[in-house]
C-alpha cells in the first residue's frame, strides 16, 4: 500500500496545482469570500472532480470514494472561504501578510490530502 499511498498523494498534489492555478477563474476567486456564492462552490466541485480521478487512478474502493469526496468538498470550500474572509477583513490584498495567508491556505490543503491518503490507506490496510 505504500507505493499506492505515495502515488495518491502525488496525484492529489498535481490535481491541486491544476485546479487552483490552471483552471481557477477570476469569477471563482472573486466569489470565494462570499459564503454560498456559486464561484466558490464551483471551485470546490472542480477540486472534487480531480480528487475522484486521483482516487480511481489508484483503484480506491468505491465505498471510500463518496465519503472522501464529501469531506474534501466541505473542507476545501471552508479553507478557501476562511482565507478570503481573513485577507479581505484585514485588507491583506498584497504584501507579506497576503502571501503568508496564501501559504497557510496551501498548507491546509496539503494536510487535507495527507489526511485523505492516511484514511484511504488505513481503511484499505485493514
């Protein structure tokens, strides 16, 4: 399972880059700080679609896929919303504090992927 876990983690990191930097639109970015706005919901949905591809690629059991996708949708959405609310509230629209907030956002997403890998690997290993 170790090589599968490493492959899944790598796929999730690549997925994150593609969804957060290549596919994300200005519309999504501008709406992520408005709770329930379509842009943030769509952005999280795109991430979930990428995670589905990664989970299927490493032959994750179907029984694990739906709970992982639901959890990631909720967590991803709230990480992004929280970061956007924070930078807007404090006016951190550029400079070191803005980049620290972006870095913390990315760290939380990476830890989310680590949790997904640990969950999938842990259940499959039983």
